[in-house]
C-alpha cells in the first residue's frame, strides 16, 4: 500500500562516510542491488567521476574505473541492465552536445565506447541533451531532447525533438544498432527534460512507456503512452487533479505507481507568462500516478508548509533512484537565478519508504547454550531495524512463578538493541514489548502417518536422519536408517530409551581455499536427530515440536498437560528487542504488566512498541521457545516471519564443533573442525553427516535425509567423489551441499554444527570480481567496516 499523504515519513541521511560527491544538477543515477551509482551532472563545471553510495552501510566511495572513460556530461541518458550501465548523449560543455554511447561493466568497472550500427533507413540520433532513455527487455528507447542547430557552440540555437529510436542490445555486453520503428497514432509534441518510464500491467503483461511533462518553450503536464507491442501512441485520459506543468522533475516506478517529485513549475499557470524569465520556480511537490487506473494522487502540494524541515526542499535537476521499495533523492538545484555553471545546489540525501517491508525469512539458529540463543535471519533490503519476538509453551500463571527482575533502562549491549527515529519519535526504551493474540490449531496426525514416520532398521541402508529432527544418534550404526517426521511423531511411553540431547550449536564457519577451486562455506545452523537405544529393534517414536526442536527428557505427563493448557488459551508473544542487524543474542525477553491489554495479531498495522517499564526474564535450560521476526521501516512494522522453534541446551552434553573448514582437491573435499568450546567431559568421538538425495525430498523438500560419512576421534575427514555424487543440493536459500558434524561425550551426542557448502561461489579475495572487491573489500581497506564476514557475503553478488 502506498504511503498516504498523512503517512509520509521522509528521512534525511545525516550520517555517512567516504568521499561525498559535490552537489550538482543534471546528473543521473541507477541502482545495482543496494548500491546507488551516480554519474555526470555539473555545478561550476561538468563532473566526470563515477560515485557509488552503499545504502546498507551509508558509505560513499569512488571506484577505480578503466577503459574508454567517457568525458563528463549532464542531462544524459543513463540506464542499467543487470550489471552493465549504458550512457548516451548529454551536454559535454556549454552549447556542445553528444551522441556518443558508452557501456560500463560494473562487475569490472570497465568503460567501453560502443559503435552501434546506424538505422537501415534514416540517420542515427543527433547530439542532444534532456532526452529520455528507457530500458525494456533487450532494447533501449530514446525519445526527444534538445539539439543545437548552430555549428558554433557559443551561438546556441535550440531545437526541441520528438524523434523516436530503438537501440538493440546484445546479451551481457555490446549493442547491435539503432533502428527507427514505424509507430502509429499521434506523436507527443517535441520536448526536453521530460520523464519516461516503462510499466507492465500484471493482468495483461502488456508493456507501455509513459511520457510526462517536459519543456518546449513552456512547461508541459501532458501524459502520453506508447504500447511497446503495437507501437501505438496515445494521449492518456487521466483521473484526479493533474500536476502543475513541469520539467527537470523525476519519475520513478514502484509497484503500479509512478512517483513524480520536484522540477520547475510555472510561477503563474498562464502559459503566456510561464515562458518568461523569472516566472517559474523549483517545487518540492510530490504525487503519484496509478498506472493501472491512470489516476493522479497528490501527496505533497506545491509550497506546503514545512516548519520542521521534515521534507526534501524544492529542487530541479536532481536524481531519484529506487532501491527495493525505497525512493532515494539526491542533490539538484534549488533555484534558477544564476548561469548554468554557477547554480545553487542542494547537498542533501533523502529517502522515503513507500511500503511496509516484507516478512523476513524464518529465524535460524546459529548457537544454543543452556540459557541463550544466537539467532539470525536473512536481511531485508532498506529497513531500519527488526522486531524480534518469542513465545513459549508456558501459560501466564506459570510465568508469574518464575523470578523476574524489574528494569527501567535501555537494553544492555548484549541485546544489541538500537534507538530508531521512527515517525519522528525517538524510542527511548528498547527493546519494548508487544503481546500478540494468536490462536493456533494443531491437527493430530493419522495412524497411517505415524507409521510412515516411524524409524525402521534396514541392514543395507546407510545411516540417515531428517533435517526436521534434532539430536544425533547416541550409538551410531552405519546400517541404521532413520526416517520420521518431527511434526507428527508423538511421545510413546512404551519406549524408555529416548536420549536427552541439546540444541544445535554453531561457531563461526570459515572457508579455506588454497587454489582457484576453493570452497565457500556459509554458517547456517539446523538440528539433528535423537534416537532410541539400540535395543529398540522394531520402531521408535520421538517427541518433537518442530523442525528445529530437540528432544528432552521430561516427566511423561508434563508435556501433554502443558500443551493442552497452551492450546486452551491464546498464545502470547513477548519482545526480545529491536535490532539493527539481522542477528541477535537472546538470553532474556520482556514482559508487560499483567493489567496491560493484549494487542491483537494485527500488530503489523501498529507503530513500533514503546514502553518504559518492563519486566525482564531469563531463558531457562531445556525449554522450547518459538521465534518470529518483523522488519521495520519508515512505514512501520511489517508482517512477521514464519515461526521457528528452538530449545535451550541441557547441561552435561558437549557443545557443537566449531570453525568448520572445507577445502577442495581434484577428486574429493576435506572437512576439518575445532573441538567444542564446552566439551562437558571427554570427547569420545565425532560424527559427520552428508545430506543425500532421496525420493522423499520430492514430497517434502524441507525434510533432508543425512548419511553418516565419518565416525572417529580425528577432527577431520575426507568426502569422496562417490559420496558427493549422491549429495542433495539444497535450494532453500542459495544452492548448497549440507554437512553436519557433532561430538559425543560420556552422556551422548551433543548438538550438531550444520555447514552449507555453497556451489559455484569462490571466497578467495583474488577470485572476487572487481565489483565484489570494490563493494566489500575496498571499503574495509579504507577503514570502513561492512557488517558481516566474507562467508556471510558469499553469493550475495551474482552479477
């Protein structure tokens, strides 16, 4: 849902690092993932350098470009196709315009001058500025602009254009040539400094180019559309109040809306006066056109009062770029009273979130201890923080019996809480609590499903375990097959040999690569299987509550009674905190006083929680907790993720092996790891498992089956090519082969470390592309810290 007029919350970026480009106008910008790339423009001379702004880290930097570096230009065409950028035309000096075409391969920061074939009929585009240059598929569409009829650059004779060209692109790099398509209908009138966007309707899939405004001796506010399939021009019949005539504005498409910001507008709407010098002004007005209904909606009117300086100031010739659903605006001129090369330009950078953020991925477990979890989730682009909540299978009366401490203060550093200025209000106390009312319905599995998910023993099968179960085997048998579903299995009182195990634990995972075939390792943790004693020959049933649960030994009547009590009441969710990054150390959560009313599950429409007096409760050993997370941006709190479930560890079992490394040789790979930080006794053996292909994966892709590939005292093993040929490639996030490693002491196996070996990705610094090196290594070399490690960044740039 688009931000309404009353719900707009512009943010001015006030804290950034790196070499900030000088203010300017007539520049252009595009986005590659979360990077904004700016080129050209001018103020006291035309700029020729390329600037990059990292929206995730608020860092500016200058990449080291090479090749056929173009001269500086302004009011040029600038489009992005994957990792390449095309630049066409523009003003290279006062009165001298260009029709040159350049390509920048951003993966190598390599410029190359293109030589497209001329049209089969007619001439190629003449030198121009202020044209539109739009990309769709493998073609760029050029329309209009301003040419100089005089051969003398000092004697400018302007000519407004309405010609139309197609530029066919080659895949990946290079161009084919120009063509002059034959169009139907009436062409838009000649103009420059207009905008053009391309939009495809979801219902028809038909692509149209929309042209709005511009300058042709006077400001324009007409809207034209070109059907790119039939190449038919038509003037749009719009609903709502049409914006003032304007030029040098920006148009940006997010969803089905074309957002128009700023530009030159007439001081007087009389066209006879509008063209006279001094009769126009810069505007800060903001509106959008619904491209499905062709209806204008005004968000900020021209000259709207802004006493708190909470809105971008009036400007023209600025740049606007979309990152996700966030609109960024930078620089531009703030008036037209001086010569071209001596304008007063804005220096500020603003952004606006136009929609609430999507739900993050499920919370993943990195490390578990007896009283804490280290958790993470996938990053959501362009957010200001994350609200993490937990729930537990324990009703409120029981909670009251557990000692808690009163705390009236900001969160401790261990919780990594942050203060967010959302909706212009500072959150003085975070994390804060919201209680959510959600009714959960549990469906009992049929007897048939129970049988299908029992564990059977087969003499010829390798040792396997599904991803949805949690502990490793206490006495491993290479010929034993385990295949059961944690969601439907029940606690069987006739089986007394259930092993009490702890939750999965994970330390930092690193990658080792001694050659060009180095392996990429990503630290993502899941949990392994708990099994019965070897005496349980026929079948066993293990009690699991989720794919991320661990089996713990409890009184036979306590768990069913507890679940019954929870089912009979509404589940409550408690705040862990608001976190700036996509990871958190959880050792406490916050309770609201009992007299507080329960907020309904429609929390995604509520503001960020803000309470000052909170009760603080520690996590307990051997307890099941449910987690969910929601992202926060300027529009508020988005929807919550799917629920994940984890248990804290039970004292006495060994921790998980740490610092797993993978190296690749010609015919095998080598796994190595460090012993657990907390062995809790003598380590008797280690076991390593590999996720393998099974027919059951087609029925339930999330339930992995594992084969034991190693059991011994050494902290390393070799995985043969034959074993890898049977490996399952998991595609839940990035394509990866999954390994699990665990340690055993006198009490049994502890939690497993899960390692995802990313396929086709290199982590050696010398193997990174120039774009990857520039975006991540270069800022570190300059003293900037990018959040995360190289392991966490592996595969993030597939340019």
